[in-house]
């Protein structure tokens, strides 16, 4: 167990080797040579074939991610669902308490944005519902107007038909009255 704990801690020699490899991989050959000479990394017993390319950058990124995760842990030791991503510059320049405060502020801003988005969504739904209700009301009024117009047209047609029938009946009665009038006229005597 003690060996596993000791293996998880990087020694200064191992850190120096990672820096040396980073300088080589990044093309800083003169700096790598000078650093190797000053740090004596050529004397360490690290097999270069076992160290993956980009190891220093990977370890630094994982360390930053660890700090980011640690900043998102609440007072109960849990990470909630709203994980706040932090800027690498903030992670490098702020202490853990400042990072926790920053994460909390980001979570609050995110919650505010979500609430605002939900309110906007609800307003849009309400406006759409109101438009649909107004449209249904206009369609109902148009149908009522159409029905009134049809009733008025039917009444006008019935009135016109009744007037035409009355006129036809009156026209039919006129010749009969004219025939009856000459028979009823008394003859005048001279």
C-alpha cells in the first residue's frame, strides 16, 4: 500500500523529465539541452519509451480538471448536476475558495438564464394560445355573419317570392275585375 501512495507522488526528477520532454516535443531543442544539463535528467532512470507523448500537458490538463471538479463540490461533498465550467486562467490564478465562489456565481447565472428562457418560452406559448383563440373567435364571428347573411338572403328571397306571388295574384284578379265592371255598369238613358 505504501508503494502505491509513493508512486502517485511525482518527484522533482520526474517533473524535470516531463518538462525536458515537453521542451523537446515542442521544438525548444536548445532550451531542452540546457535544461537537461542543468537538471541532470540524463541521470534519471525513466524509460523514455514508457512516457507518452504530451504527458506534461495531459497531466496539467487533468490537474486543472481536478481543481475545476473540486471547485464544484458543495459543502456536503457532492457535485450537483449543474457543473460550472471554469476558465483555465481562473483555475491557474485563483485559490480554491475563489474558484468555489466563481463556480457558485456561474451556477446562479445559469439558473437565472434558464428561468428567463423558461419565462420567454411561456410568454411565447401564451401569445400563440391567444392568437389561436382570436383566430377561432374571428372564424366563429365570420360563420355567424355568414349564417346571418344566408338567413337574410333567404328572407329576402322569400319576401321577393311573396311579393312576386302577390303581384301575380293581383295581376290575375285585375282582368276578372275589369270583366265584372262592364256588367255592373248601369246603362244610361237618354
